[in-house]
C-alpha cells in the first residue's frame, strides 16, 4: 500500500515537516537530576533516524514548583547546554525536534518538587491527595512568564517548536476545566475566563520567543469525569486558542484518573480520537494533530487522506519500533514491530528482570531493544556458531532472530505445526486479535531473516546428534497446570489452552476455574459464542495481574455481560453437571454446569534440559521453560541470550 498522504510535507506555522508523523511526548524517566543524558539523546536519535517528521520530547519543567529529577527541566539557563546537545544530535540525524513545556499544578507531590503545590483552586488531585495552594494573581503571572522564558530557552537550545501540555489534568488543563477550577475571578467561572490563563501563556511565549516561533497546544477533548470538559466545550475553546497564537492543536483525551482513555489499550480501536479532530478541523484555520493508538500506517494514511487531521502523533508506536516511519515509506510494512496496546511495561511499569526493576527508561514487550539500544545492538558475533533453538514461541523466535542478525547459523525447531506459542493463543479472544497477529508477524520475520525453521519437529537426542550444534537454547514453553481436584479427570473438564486452541468446545454453561488473565480471555471467547459462563477465583479479585488501563476493560466486560464471579473461592470437587466450591469454610454447589475450564496457571516444559545436559553441549533455558511468566520476560530473555552467544 502506498501512503501518499501521510508522507507529504506538512506545515506548522513557518515550520515544515517532511511528513505528517510526530513522535508524541512520553515520559521516559531518562533524565538525571533534571538534565539530559546520553541515554536520552540516543533514544531520540534512533527515532529521528527512523524517519519521523519531528520528535517531541517529554514534558519539561518550566518552574521549580513542578521539577522532577527524572524528567528534563528548562526553567534556568543551566539546562540549555544539555538541550543543545540533544537538538544538535537530532538535527544531525535528519530530524526536527520540539519540547513540551509543562507545569503539573496539583498533579504531583511536594515530596518530588520540594516545594508547595500550586493550582487554580485549593482542590487536591484524587491520586496524589495533597492540598495545593490556590494561585494568587502574582503567582499566576510568575508562571505565565516562566512559560515564556522557557520557550525562549528552548529556542536558544535549538528546538524547532514548543508544545504546551494543556492536557491530562496538568496545570493548563486544571485552569481550563470546571472539574478543577472553582475560581470566581477573571481566571475562573465561564469558559472564556477559565481559558484566560492558557491564552496568556501562549501570548507570553510569542512575546519571548517571537511571533514566528511555532507553538503547539495539546489539549484534552474530553475528560470523562463528572463535571469535566466535554467535546462541545473544546469546540468553543479551540478558536480562542487559535486566536491567541497557537499554531497547531494536538488532541488527546482523558485525565490522570481516566488514563485508560489517554493511553488506551488494545481493547480500544486504533485512531479513536480522529472523530474529534475531524470536527475541529471544520472550525479552525490552523492544522490539527491527533494521537491515540495509531499503530498502523494504513490508519494514519486514512486519517490524513480523509481530512480528519493534518498530523498524527505516534507514542507507543515508536517505542515499539523507532523505524516505523521509514519502513512504512519504503513499503516494508510487514517488518514493522507493531505496538499491540498491551500497556504491560511502557505504562504498567512491569520489568522483565531484577536488573531493570529500577530502570526508568521505556520498556516494550514487543521490542526489548527499546531503552537499551547500546546493549541489545546485535553486533556481529566474533565466532559464528551453529545454534539450535528448541521452541517457536515468543522466546524462541526472539532468540533466533537476534542470533541470525549477529551472523550465527540458526535452526529453530517447533513441535507443533505453527510458530507463535502462547502469544498467539492470547490473541484468540475477540478483542485481542492484535496479539495473535503480532505472533504471526514475528514468525514471518524469523523466516524472512534466513533462520532455518522446522515445524512439527520436536528436539530429541537423535536430532541433536544429527545437527551437532555448538549451543542450544531451550525455549519449550509451558503447559497447563492441572490442580489435584477430585473429578478433574472427567471428560467435561478441559484446559483453557484447549479452548483457545479450539481443541475443545465447551457446552452452554461453563465454569471457569481461575479468574486471571487467561481465565478472562476464555470468558470473552465463550461469551462471544453465546455461552453462559461463571468465574471462580481463589484470590480476592479477578484480573489481578492486569495493568490498570486494561483491568478497567476486563471488569467492564464482566459487568456488561453480568458474569457471576466468585472470589476468595476454591473449587473442591467436580461432579457430573456440578462443581462444589468452598468460601470462608462453607461449601456450596453450582449446578447445571456442562463444562469446566481450568485456567489455573502453567508449569514449565523443560524435560529437554536433562537430555541436553547429558550431551555436554552448552545450553540456555529461557522463557516459560525456565519459569512460567509473561511474554515480556520471554521476549527479553530471548534477546538477552542472543547477545551472550
């Protein structure tokens, strides 16, 4: 597919970008004591080389009352030299670069800033719960000037544009919204007065940095809270911001407390904010930028071609693949490592090993190189080896690909008839098809790389003797754990994996034992087939291991379909057409159960280790074969072991 609209130049004021793609600002935590680091520069250079029209670095503090050691600051001249190193490096890589000017207002902590919090009204944020000081006129003007002075420093540091963070519940958003602004003076009350602080900030930037210096304004189109901003408000506010001097509006949605609407997971359709920007474009002369799970160049092309927006901002998409743009422009779409909206590590903060537990940089389930570009760089192996990889799931495929990239001769054997493993299984529920496609795409990439793939080929002693590999990687995954419950051997008891593989067809009324991630996936699949399900979970809640932004959707799914859920409940036996449960010492029976599905966890499949150990060949055990966990750990360990051989 040709993306002729997305890869045409676009103008923001007097700034011209080579295409319509912008790296969205995302907190990386890679600053050190508010300063730009080499790691920070390396991360942004990789995305500039990857072809994005402009990088926007993460929120940057404009005043000491919003400083944070792990994010960059620009409220004093001492920050300019580090910023200049960053902009020079991005420009040398062929890119443009903007910084997002930011004040958190009440949405931070004095323990972080070291100073009292300030806000338009003395109302604490629901997450931080710290009472801010209501800003008087002197403080308001101090912050207005701070934004302008910060913009001038940004210009002196070589930035091509600045963006105002007027979204996500931060200070500018707090002034604009009736949810957080209860003032009765000229900065509060009606819509125009609530917008006054925002317009004064834009005007301050134009005074300090020059009328021609481009200013983007990021705003929340809808807050999704009672008494908050709604699209109709923004349709009135947008022309006011344009008149004040904004050169482009960057549209997002949600607040800190409704972050699942801001950093939407895979349960939300790609490009979900484009309908809002289409409305705004009819009201404005300046361009409009849209963000929100745009993970496919075809989605971006459609948005631009249909006039829904002038630019698309890519966030997690460019965490997953910094070369997204150049691959799309060159027609190498199937090589793109697509973000699947799992939110597991980039948002949820989950890390694949102890070493990264304190690592604040970006981490991506699909791309272990992200944030560690200097470590997982696939340098050519000093001594190429013949490496046998046992297992074609996420861990095995990742190891095989990186080994092949380093110049090793790789043979990947998979006992089943397809690559993908449990990552493919996870995509069998209706809302998670992107997971299945990501597993298939990994398989296609492995084949395209030149790895010798042998399907329906279990690794045996005779195979090892025939291949005579120099090293072996055991990535044989895991298998369902079947608990010792009386009656589980019955014919109407099946595993969750069997259901997801479509090897078992549950009856009309199914009891799912286990309300974790896999149990929820099975429930979604069966409900889509018109089946009635109940969920039994030993812990105090279902979907406990899901990140917040996805758990909300899982719980909503259960509520919408009125699925009975029994928490703190143990299955003690399975009978014909019934199960017996125990909760708080009392037993009770659920009747009319046609099928029982066990979603009770997994156990490693690593019997091959003993065979390999006896052969004397060096070997490595990774992924679920080492310990049942998630795809995040499996993919990381696959990339890591490939650097060691």
